[in-house]
C-alpha cells in the first residue's frame, strides 16, 4: 500500500451551524470535531502526514488542541482563504513531495479506513478518485421551484470527500483554476476541467459533513454506537 498525504481545509466559519464560532471546535463525546477527523488519519499507518489550512487567528488554538489530543502527523498549518477552494490551494502549494494526496473536509469525522484505502488505490492507478454515495431520493430539476424534469437517479451520486489524486494532476488543476478564476465546489471539478477522467468510489451514508445542529445529534449517536 502506497502512503498518502492528507490536505484538510479547516478555515471555514460554519455559519449554517449557528455556533458563532468555527464549528470544528464544537465537541462530540468530549472531543472537538476537528480532532475526531484528524484522529482517523493519525491512526492510519498509511497516512504519512497532514497539511491543514486554518484561519490565522485560530492557529494558536489549533496548535494547542493538536498538542492536547496527541496529534503528531501535522506537517504544516497554512493560512486558509475566503473560499474553500482557496484554502485547499494553500495546502496544495505547501505540499511539494508528489505522490498521492487526499483532500478531506475537516468537518467529516466519520470517514472509514477501507474507503480511504480504496481511494488511494484507484488514484494510484488512474490519477483521480472521489468518494460518493448513490442518491436515495427522487431528483428533479426545478428552477424557481417549478419542476422542469425528473432525472434518472440510477446515474446520480452525491459526492463527498475524501477526493484522492496524483499530486501533479491536482497541482496542475489548481493552478489552472486559479489562473482562470474558476471556483468549483469540490476538487474533482477542477480536475474534470483538464479532461482527466475521475472515478467514483462507493463510500458510506454516515460520512456526513457536520453542517447543521442535526448533524451533531447524528454524530453523537454514531459515536455512541461505535463505543458499544
Ligand atoms: O462550509 P463547509 O462545511 O462546506 O466547509 C467544508 C470544509 O472546508 C470545512 O472543513 C471548512 O472548515 C473548510 N473551509 C475552509 N475555508 C473556507 C471555507 C471552508 O477551509 N473558506
């Protein structure tokens, strides 16, 4: 198994959580969400290092947390940007050693090791692999709330992170996006623009992004279940 480096954007504000501060500092089972996520990679022997993008003013607090919770693999804390893509770009620029890189939202603490392993394997072979789950609901296109069409959901995937890439491919995609002022909602979009194929790896429905208060409740239940 090839090792990988994980790039973790952690510089958001979490407005939809309504906590009034970075949602990654909210605790579940006595540990901040950020630490739950970092712990997955700390414990994974295939992860050779982590690069985090953070808000400048939150850097001391995060450094203190890493120390307190025994997170040792963080190679760099870089300054995030106003948009998620810019925060990821800062991590990409800070990583210079090639190989396979994973981009993972710091707000997704429930990613499973076997999904990570599969993503790395596919990215090594094919360059780009993203985690996703098949959509469960009926999907319709409805601009302004008026249904235009119903989409064949058997072809649709809800895409998550991690997203895994050969470093050189991701770097080229990121530089091109920046030069052309393109802003995507995930890294796959910027790689797709290069015309490079991206493979979807089946993930799990519990790999939720902690976004609203309901996600926290769900997270507490998942953690409780894992402890049993
Ligand atoms: O806001 P959302 O949950 O979609 O953000 C996904 C991840 O990207 C979070 O871990 C958040 O901290 C990070 N982010 C960032 N810089 C931004 C916005 C979001 O690092 N400007």
